[in-house]
């Protein structure tokens, strides 16, 4: 028990009380969850030589340089000169700071990008914009650390990159930055938090933009679009994990711990609590950096049947993990948010919670079984504060990495346990489930929708003019709707509970094939020929016999051209 308590304490960041039998059960449950080994991930490296750029008014920058003198190499970008101080020729001078010569450039900062060991700052020099490192004689080198003393910081993202400090006039934050900066010299490593599978990404296809949930949610600006796919800058990624949580296909996944490892750990913990004490535990998810200290100060308020579980960040778990936890036998899942949780993360999580509640209510469960809460309201949430949930027979499916598979397993288990009707569950706009409808009067079976579908939900038939659809594969990305030249496609978010219906390939539209008037070969559809004839009826190339060419297959069309 002592070893288990130490292991749990090391994992959670605080010690769980074990004074009562119920508390001992909870401690053992968390320990059971920790018995597995998380699959390791690769590492991301930073290399810093301690070159610090101080940006801001000259007087403030010199004061900061004085505090850092002898520990790092300082450079100053003076956005304001001293009162009455003449601007040096060329904008570059050197100031003595505690016996050291500190380069000072007087210029306007235009942009900054990068991370610890690799910052690129662009400044205005005359009518040109130049690289600051080059202007200061650091050709071929980068600035390692940036201390931004401006009230309006150069980098506006919610979560700043490693090596960038922006106190925003806060003296305490400035003191912390000055203390931390000298320690950022050398080589540093962190886990590669997110992995990306472009093969199933629904961001774009053939020049058409679709899903951008991850881009909108990332607070660190670590994601960027490259047209049809996205890129992940691992050095900017701070492990918020919200990109993976909102990704409808699983193209983005949290790497450490991975989805399978997280699910297996929660399954073990919940199972241990249920088997030992025959209770339906509440699951409380919190981040280790900010949530753990808050909980440590409120352990007396934590019910004995609430299992705390640390995550890397508030956004690292999503819909599939929450529903799986309920399927494993938890009565509720509560996510603790803190003042440090980025707004973009909390907004994205709230959207996911609303989706989860719609599903739960459609399954006959209380939607408040999944909740977001701050520390002040945590104890008032239904999931934490009461135990009136109907116990479900725990699911036995193991952890898998496939996000859609986990969702399917969890939903099917809950539906079977609740014995709910198979009627579709209405879902809010933006949900990653739903159907596609095709207007047969408009559709010409051009198959543009099939060519852009990233998940194989839209299918053609090589033997006949036919468009089919598998509903479970659809993530409602909208690429098919945008690709349709006839505007024949609409989408409707919903969740089918009938497994046969949602997995079955059903025909959305089909036509009798059009046969070549010369050789009789079927090569297109009647509606397509009629559409082309209508559009080209007034074109000089398609008058008389020219119009007949539209009724010829590709082989016969070539023969006619050569005969002419």
C-alpha cells in the first residue's frame, strides 16, 4: 500500500488521503490504472546558445540587460530611445552594461516568429524590412530567447512559444522571466505531443477547403495550412492536445500518452473501483501543471468515490475518451478548467461537451454526466456532487488508437445497455456524424464528391452510374458539398444507432447509362449528356454534326476527328 501511495502521489502531484475504506479503494483504483506502460514517443530538441533579444523602450531594456549581465549575451531592439537621446547613424550602437558591450539597434519591429534557439525577427530599416540578426552582425545565426517588454507584444498567440517572455508590464512576471532566462542555455528536449496522419485528414482536397477544427482550436499557432493538408510545427506545440480532441477523423492524435494507453489506464482504474467496492465512480480529469495544485488544496471536498486522473493538459481528452469512460462504468466525467486554460481550448472543449450531451440524452442518459467546471463550481456539478447514476454493465473493449472505432464501441455499448430505440439522434451543426442527401434532379453523377471525400464515405460504382454512401464513415467535413458543381448535395448531422444501417453502403443516386450512338459503349449518364448539350447548344463548335460528338464515347470521338 505504501508503494502504491507513493506511485499515485508521484503521478497526481499530490497525496490522496487513505483514512477510510472508500478512500483506500480510490487509492488502489488509481494505482491499478498506473500498472500499464505508456508507449513512448519521439522527442523534439531545442538548442540555445543564450543569445537574448530584449525588445522595448531603451531604458527598460537596459535595466533588464543589467539584471542578465554575465549570464547570457544580450541584444536590444529599442522601440523608444531615451528622452532627448540622439538616434545613432544607421540605427546601431553599443551600450556598456556592467562592463559588457551590448548591441542596441533602434528600429521598428515588424514581425517575429520562431521558438527557443530559432527566433527570426524582422525590423524596418529605411524603406526595407530586414532580418534583425543580420542587421546586428549575427549573419547565419538566430536569436535564442526573446524578452518582450512592450505593452503590445509582438506575438499575439494565446500560448507563447518556448523561449518567448512577455510580462506585459507585470513586475512579478518580469522577475520570473529574468530568473528563468539564464537557465535556457544548452540543449533541451520534450515529447512530440501530436502525430499527424495526412491520409485521413479532412482539411482539404483538390483545392477545396473543408475541416479546420484543429486550426481554429490550437492556442499556440503550431498548426498551419498547406492547402489541402496541415503542418504541425512540433517546436511550437505546447501539448494542449485540443487539436486531437476536435479532429473528427483521428488524423491528429495525442502521442504521449496515446489514446490506447489512456483508455486502458482508465478502464483498469474504473474496473478496480467497481469490483472492490461495487460503486459507480466519478472520473475527474485535470492537468498536472495548474490543476494539480488547485486540487491539492481542496482534497477535503473531493468525494471518496471521485477518481482524480491527471492529463497533460485540459484539451488532451475528447469525446471518444469521455464516452468510453462512461461505457467502462464511470457515472460521470468532469473536466477541471483553470484560469490558465486558454480560451480557445475551453471554447473547443465546451463545443465537444455539448455534442457529448446531445449523444447522451439521445441514449437515455443524463447529459450532465459530462461536464466542464472550474475549481469554485467543481463541487456543485452533478457528476461530482451526487451518485444517482444508473450503473451500466462495464464494457470490456480495450484501448485502440482508431478514434472512430472507440466512438463506435462506446456508443454501441451504452445503447445496448440502455436498450434505446434505433431512431436517429439529432446532433448540433458541426458534429462529426451525419448523412449526405443528394438531389436526384440536379445530380449528374460527375463523381466530384467521390474524388474529394477523405474518408471513403462517398463511393462510385465502376460498373454502372451509381453514387453510394456509408454514413458511419462521414465526418460532415463538407468537401463533397463544396465540390458539387450542381449544388445537389446537402448535409444533415445526426447519429444512427442501427449499426447495420450506418455501416451499410446505400445508393444515393443512380441513372441508366448513356450508350455511344456509334459503337453502343456505355460511357456516361443521360443527364450528363443532356446537361452538356444544353450548355453548348449555342457554341459554334457544337452546331449540327458537332453536337453529335457529345453523344460519342472517347474512342469514337477520336475516330471522327481524324476522319474529318
